[in-house]
C-alpha cells in the first residue's frame, strides 16, 4: 500500500516549548514541508503563546518574556498563522489540559492546582479551580484560531493521576478506579468544548486509553467526543502496538490518528536526532498501518512529532 494512502492528513508537529524558531526560519520551513507533502501543522504553543488578561504571566507577553525578548508577541503569533496559510497548511493548535502542565503550574498563582505539591506536571481534576483555568486556556487559544477544524487537548502522561487525598477517595469509591477519574475529566473538558464550539473536532493523545477496557470507554461515550491520536516513538526492534489496540479503538472511535517522531523522544539529554532510530520508527509505522489501519473506519492521517525538550 502506498504510504500516502494512510489518511488524508500529514501534520508536522511544532513543539515550541523548546528553542522556538524565529519567524525568518518558519518563513522558509513552511513552504519546504508543504513541498515534501505536509498538509498541516500541529502547533504546541505552550508558554510561547501570547496569553492575555489573567493568563498573561503564562506566555509570550509575561514580564519575564518581555525582559528576555522571548517569543511570541501577538503580532508574531499572527504572522506564524499567516505564514502557514500562505503555504496552504492547516493549523491544529495543541493546548494541554491534564498532564504536562508545568508551564502553568510552575507559577505560584496556580500552584494549588497541582495533583502533588512537589510536581507541577499534573493538574488535580478534583480541584474546583481546574476547570475554570482550562476553560480560559481553551477560550484564548480558540479565540486566536477562529477558523480551525480541530483542537488537540493533549491529556497524555498524567503521571500522578489519583494521588491527592480527594482524588484517592474518588478512585477508591469508583468501580473503574483511576480510569474513571481520567475519563470524567477528559469528558468534562470535551463536553465544554462541544457545547461552546459544536463544529470543532477534538483530538487527544491515546496513551492513557490503552489500558482502559473497551466497555469502560463505551460507557463514557468517548467515541462521540474525541478522536485519539495513537503515538508510538520506538524503533522497529522495540515497536509494539499490536492488533488489540487497533481492534479496541475501531470499536469505540470512528476517527483515529497516528503519530511518529522525527526527532526527540529518545533521551532528555539528546542534543541531535539519531536519524537511524527515527527512520526505523517510520518504517515500523508503515508496517503497522499496513497490517491494521483497515480496521479503522476513518484513519485521519499521521502527525510527525518533533519534540524539542
């Protein structure tokens, strides 16, 4: 099967939380990736997005960003979207809503929303301040991207899920344990977006779903709310998704995505990409899709992730 037949979308991931590029670079990069077959961009703004008002200290308009001349200003962010449009690239913004929340929870103002006091990575889904913050993040991101079709809400690697006293009690009292805690939060976020932006399609990373029983996913009607993006960054020797994952997702979700890695995802100390490793990852994905993609009613396409840190 021709590799380009695996879905209609081929997205390039821009991980802006590490070494965010200058506009002069993106001005050359966007036409280049378009020429080699990209159809869009998955932009993970994180702390480079020019949040305003009560969120101003999170992103590119914060005092520290202004002092250090860190990106991006409102005008710069707009120019990035214009450059993408000029190259005919669809934009999907990614805003984290559960795990990987360091860029918010490192600030004293939102410290109380941590699942564990010592670690700023995971938000507490039981804290009454969590959803108002998420709604604000989502509202500002979507206000800046008015014509998009998709929003990626992250929700991967929630390492400390169910650890605070309140969450622990919820886990203990639920027949589905931590799965219920995770799904209740994700569905609340997704339902908020669906109610306020009914035409928007919502994407999440799939890793937290892999060990949740199909019947539980069905119970929460997750297939009506989100589209999973299956990520796997191992090389061919250690690559393992397998038919069971595809079978489960095919029964729950109409639309599914995949995600490879063209850089990063090998070591937190890695300076340069290991090209052989990443080529092997893509070869493994081609083999995997050849065997299993036919099970999915609508395979949207592939995101080529490039992790900066």
